[in-house]
C-alpha cells in the first residue's frame, strides 16, 4: 500500500472517530435517536438478584418529592463518566413495587459492578442496555418508596416505608381502565374521564409538599379491583379516594354521589369522609346533591381497611353533567373539589 492510500485510510479513520464522539455528545445533551432493539441476557456473577438485559432505549420519568422518613437501606448506581443529573430519569412505580432509573450508556459500556445494593427488601435488579441507554429496574418485595440523591457521579435511592413518614398519606384511584372502559356515552369512555380528572388532581397535589400521594394507575391500564384494594390495605393510607363517573338510562337524572363502606362505623371513617367529599365537590362544581350511598356491592369499598370514598362525580347520561365531566374547565373544577375535600378531611383528622 503506498503512502497516499495510507493517508486516505488514516483520514477516514479520524472522520469515523469524530462522528462517533459527536453522536455520544449529542446523547449526553439530550438529542434523541431511535435504535433497533438488541436482546441479550446474562446472569450477574456478583449478585443472585442482578441481571443484565439488552433492550430498546425506553426512558421513564416522573416528579420526585423528598420525604422526611426513616431510611431502611439504599441502592447506589454509579453513572458513566460525563453523565449529569439532567441526562437521567427516574420512574417510581410504587403500585407495582418497582423503581426504574435510565441514563446514557457512555463510551465504556456498563457493568453490574456499578450497582451497590445494601437493602434487604430488594427482590431483583435488572440492568437493561441498548446501544445508547442504560435502564436499571429495581423490583421490591413489599411496598416501599425512596428519596433520590444525585451526587459524585452516582444516584442513590434511600428507601423508606410510607407507613412511617411524618406526613399524611393518601391513595387516589382512577376507576376502570384498559379493557374495562366503564360507562359509555356518545363515544366517550368513563375510564378516560376518570383518568383525566385524576391527572388534573395530580397537578394540584404535586404542588402540595404536605401530602404523600400514591396512584393505582396513571395511564390506560387496568389493575384489577383485587390488586387495587390489596395495594391500599398493605399501604394503609389515611384516605382512599376512588374517582368514577355515573350513568343512567334517563337523561334527566344528574348530580354527585359518594359511595361509602357501611362496615366502617368509626368516627372518622368512610361515611365521614364520603360526606365531606360529596359536600366539597358539590360546592365547587354546583352539581345536584345525591348524597352518600351504601357502597357494599363495590369490591374496593366493602374491602377497604381505611376510610374510603368512591366519588360518582356526575352522570354522563345528563347533558349538563356530561359537559362538566368532559370539558377542560369542568374537569379542573372537579379536581379542585376533590382536592378541597382531601384537605378538609386531613385537617379534621389533625394531619394537615
């Protein structure tokens, strides 16, 4: 090979290396690329509950509150060189007992030795690697939450039991979901109304640092009623709020009602909570008052071990209620009414 050809090959090599470095820097700064999935699994040599799996570059994110709580243990995740906090995302899926961390892979790859687990409640850790991303999935044996700390090139998850926090805890349930669409009116599914009002409520609750809130679903999925109430009864929150929309064959029937657990006869029990929620939604939304109703036929109501209120916000079959339930302004009103009921209830409990 003559010197001219050697020079050409050298320049091509430099160009390829430059392009590779530019791609890596773009990844670090947030530029998104789509890659075909690669799948390869191997068991960790260091920990029985640690796997490495190659897959696509799915990234999850959600808002994270820091909670003053007794820390039971932690998991540390060392980040590749150059990866900053802004490049990372966290999903805390407390309902499914799972935490997901995602970040760019970097040039040197990622190994299981970068994960340090000192928490006995960790069931399993999977490291999912694509061409450009690392996704660490931490599965837990029981319901636990965590504070997240970014420092010194690592992410640390400090786990705690929500039962032991020094703030009120509530669960919000968007009724139905997935294949269970609920009531249908004019092509509109109840499940979507319930979820949208729940999302508007979450926007309000996310700005309230005095309450710790968990959700049974935040997308169009269907946790079974057994899964929902099992979650509530394991977590034992101060309040359990389930959001629904009503329907009746006669369109002149309208208004708000709340179902309660007749087996709960305590002073600050389900009937007490349901009365407050009914009053506050009606006051905020000016709906017809249909009062509180025996909810014994509803699985999540009769089996709840904590104060529960299943809110039937209004009738999809009624013209005025339908506008409230489906319009953006009405959904914001409904969310505010539910929030007002939550705050009033927690205040009367002396917890807010």
